[in-house]
């Protein structure tokens, strides 16, 4: 049984999209209903910067991967263990 690598890419994009939407909603709630202060702004910028950095790192890494490759599952290999 083989699974193409591009499936993992689409799953990761979906997970990161959900994370980004939740982060934006949370940041809006923090800024709207949170305490007014510089610490709140710094925490919000960090909270939004982390998913942005992950997305940029994923895009950079994705350019170097051959997405036509497959992963073989549930097969016995012929490689020796010594």
C-alpha cells in the first residue's frame, strides 16, 4: 500500500489553515475584549507571528520536496538489520 506525499502536503495545509483562522479570531478577541496595554499587543503579535512563520517555513521547505514520491506502508523490506 503506497500513499503519495502530496496527500500529506494537503493535510498540512488544511491544519495550518484552521490554525490560522483560529489564531486570527483569538487575536481579535484579545484586542477587543482584553486588557489595553503594550503587553497585550506584544503577546498578540507573537501569537500571530508563530503561525505565519510556520507557514513561510512550510512554503520554503515544500519547494525542495519531490511530491511525486510515495510512502510504502505495510510491506516487509529486504534490508538487513546488521
